[in-house]
């Protein structure tokens, strides 16, 4: 089927991620620091991504592609509202942080709780990390995110394992060092 689908110029793309946020269908993702059309069949051809691209990297083309199927999209039960989500990859200042309820989660927590999206991610901007695998203290970056943006609330979700204490520690200190009076909620998920 010939239809209108976005086309992204990789050379022009700055990797800002604004188009990913603007695409409500989930057709675009950041891959290796650049925007990429990852699902032709999810692109509705309306171009919500075009006006947010400050680099002028997005246009339309008419070509053969799978039919846009909105019914498939409704089967997704994700509460993810932005990309990227890894603490080490998120910018310290992004439009999605303004007025946000921030969720700082251990990346394994989502796998341990089948209702993680509904219980913890819903209505929040989610960022994840693993202090053990990343071998880093996230405090400084998280404090900068909280200080430079209008964050409404901060929630941390970790597992009961010792390595996840780093997520809680970083979240606590980030709120403290941000200079803002924001209450931190911490949820600890059992390993069973």
C-alpha cells in the first residue's frame, strides 16, 4: 500500500528526542543517539513530529508501507511518556520535565512487578538506572534535573536487594542538593 510516511534525515538529526515525544503512536525512537522510524505501520502520516524538529530533519515521503493500524496501538499498555529513559542518557533539561512527577526507578524493578506501568509509571516521567551496572552515583545528575526543571514530585522505586540502595541514596541526596522542598516517596519491591 502506497501511503504518506515520515522520513528522517540522519545527517541533520541532532538526537534531541523531541520528535519521539511528539509521536503519540510510538513510531519513532532514539537509536544510537539519532531519531529513527522504527515502525512504518505505526506512523499515522499526520506529522506531529514535524513542527518540533528544530533541525529540519523530518519530512514526508510517499512509499510502500504497511497499513497504519490504530487497533494495534490500543493493545499497548505502556505508561512510558518520553525517551530516552536511562539516567545516563536523559538530558538534564527537557520539556517533558516541566511540571513533571518524576519516577526514578531501578531498571530491574519493572521486570519484578507485572503492574509496574499502572502502579508506578502512570502520570510520571520515568527515568531508570542501575548503580551496580552503570557503576556511577547518579546524585549529581538527578539533583541538576530537579534543580533546573519544575518538578512537582519525586518517587523512587527499587528492589530489596543491596545494589538498589544506590537508587534510593541518589534520589534522597538529589532532592536534598537540588535546593528544592520536594517530598520523596520510596517504594521497595520484594524479590519474590
